[in-house]
């Protein structure tokens, strides 16, 4: 129970990597706040899996600063502090340059960049020394080939990686470790809804193990970066992709 006594706040935790991470951190002893945007049933199911004494679900739009501030305040009201912060909420619209609208651009940057930025701002006053922030990027920021429709998504993840680089210096002085995990193709609802069978076979073939990743495999790596075992790891981007890139 390496995280016994710790409190984790995870946005987008009702599904996918966020859900898998919530379950893993709870298994390691943490109390967990499950943030969700609209699917209350899914979030409550995660709470039930963990136990109502160790988890709570809170609705908030992780792209809006007012909601983010309320989310942090409710977390502190429930559990008294925040030791682990993981902004997992995100969106993956597929749009090449010529098809990208201003509305889409603003929406994806609000959730994927503004959300984590201000979540860190609002949460850090409640985070004691020895706390951890793990941001989520993607292996595609380092891939040698990438399809044009990933442009807006990868623009946001490039911003996330620069946030990690600078925040690790800033918050490191306060004893808070900031790092990123960059998954490769992973079998989440968000990812799979944009893929067809042919594409999945192609992506699987690029991996030495002949498959894409599972959410639990990403969560296990996140758990390491949330523990004291990673106390000397700051400003790093851990690519969790099974050797794909």
C-alpha cells in the first residue's frame, strides 16, 4: 500500500486510462476523486469498485476554470488535501489543417491544455511537499511518421510537454514532482472510436509485441510516477508504448 494516506485527483477518470489509473492508485492505498464531465453512471461505477469510503465522484467541466476551481475545493473539502494530480481528461478530434475550424481549435486547446494548466494552478496550494503531478502526452509527438488529421491533437500535446519541462523547475522547488506519461496506441474508447480494423492491424504490426496497449499498462507506469520511488524523477516524459517508438 505504497500510497496509503495519499489523495489523488484524476480528471476524466470515469473511462479509459483515467479509470484504470484510479483503480490502480486505489489498489495502492490512495483515496481517489473521480472527475467526470457528463457520464455520472460510469463515474459512480468506478467509485463503487473502489469503495465509497475511499473514493468520490465529482462532476466538472475540466476545460473551464470556474469548474476546475470548484473541483479542487470539493476535493479538499472531502479529503483535506491533494497529493497526486493527474489531468486525464482530453479529446482527440481528427482534423487536417484545411478542415480545422476556430471552434474546434479553441475546444481542444481548452480541454487538453488550458484545463491541465489551471488545474495545476488551483491545486498546488493544497499539495504538500512530496506530491506528484503527472500530465498526459502521446508517443505521437516523437513518431517519425504521423497522419495529417492528428495536427490539432498533437499541437496540444506539444504544449503539455513544454508545461512539464518548465513546471518541473518551478514546482520542484516546492517539493512537487512534475512528469508526463506518453502512451502509444491504447485500447480506450477515445482512441478506438477513430480507428477501423485495418488501421488497428497496421498499428499492431508496428509494435514488437504485435498489439496495441491496454489502459492498465499505462496506469501501472503512472502509478510509479505517483509514488515516492520516483522522487528523483522530475521533468521527464515517459513513453509507454511497448517499444513502438
